C-alpha cells in the first residue's frame, strides 16, 4: 500500500509504500530483518530509495560490541534515488541518482577552521535515518535525509558512475583526509600495512601524490588484487619480515610514512619500527580491547 506524505506535493514524490524492510539492530550481535514504517520527511528534506549501501567496519564493531543503544538501523555508505522532496527543496528532483553522507561539518566553527572536523558539533549530529535513533539508515529500503545534509552532504551521481561505485564516496573521502594529513612529498616512500578494501584505497590515493608505495599483507590473495591497481611493490607478511623488507628497500632508513590499515593493536609496533626517524605513522584502523 502506497501512502502520500501531506507535507509533499504529488508532483514531488513517487509512489512510496507505508512500510519497508530494514536490518534492525536489537542488541549485541542481534540484527533482525523487520518490517518498519517508511520514514516521513519534513521541510527541506529528502526521501531516498536505497539502491546500495556498503558495510563499514565501524558498523560491524558497533553491532558486535553493543556500544550503541537499540533499536537502530545502521548503514552510512548509501547511494540511491530521490523518491520524494520535502517542501522548499530546489536543487533535487524525484528520480535523481544521489549519494548521501550521514554527517558533515559546519565548515565555520573553531574546529572546522582548524580542520579537526570530527570535533564539530554539527558533524557529531547524524542527519540520516530510516527510523529509531538517527544512525545512517542505509540498511533499509528508504532513508530520510535531513535538511542540512540535503544542502551540503548530498551529491548527484554522474551518469557514468554506478550506484556501487558511488557508495564508496564516504570511505574514499575518509581515506583522502588521512592521506592529506600525512603531507606526502613525491620523493618519499610510503608503506601501507593491510590490503583490505580500505588499505587498497589508501595505497591508490597515496600513489596519486607521486610517492613510492609499498604494500604489505598476510594474505597473498589480497596482494594479487593490489597488483591489479598498479601497486606491484608488495611484501608477503606471511613469509617475510615486514620491517626488515622495508628497511632493505629504503637504504636502511625505514619508510617516510607508514599507514596501518588493519584493525587491532598487534601491528602498531611493526608500523613504528618500519618508519624512519622523523617519519610519520597513520593509525587508520585500530581496535582497542
């Protein structure tokens, strides 16, 4: 059954059902497929019909640790199609293909001016929800995008970009921030420890700055994928001492920068030992118990 939102003119909405399917977090390691109401939107807001949503490691950590109250609908790497426009929305039309951020900084406060965006009070507010406490909402068929996210955190997808590719916008943006903070120089050597999806993104972005990139992983299968992105300088950590190999390839100094893209504390020592005196270490993924 489709229902109309009285706040939205008929010309600004598709047929939207009253209910939808969603993966609802109910507690530690407890996620259930449930039927829930489609969220209603207000002035300046959008309703997005979700096409693709990535599963972030932080989603898995929240679910497994019980760090957040229940019930919630997680998912924040979301792409889809505009299904309805709230009153006053001018820059989007029903049918637009978009990707949405779940939180964004204001760009004007003390913390934004000092580029510590995660401390911005606006950034700390989540502006996308599929119901319950705002938590992203991409693990549902529809998601409500609040007004400040519509204005500054919703991006139209170019026709040549797929929904799946667009869903990577948020993680790529996060990786790019990390690479920018390293202030890499073209004559430097960077080691990326861990070649899961995030490690590969970090390595590709680092390479685009002109540096020499060395990648390391325990699993040869991952390094095989890495090589398809033109990252052929690899270390198979399952059979090679990573620190020793890095020093052999850097005239004994160590890398100018090391990026740790593996969750867990066990490799922090490796990252520190592999970097040269005066170098930089970026702990991009860390799990503290």
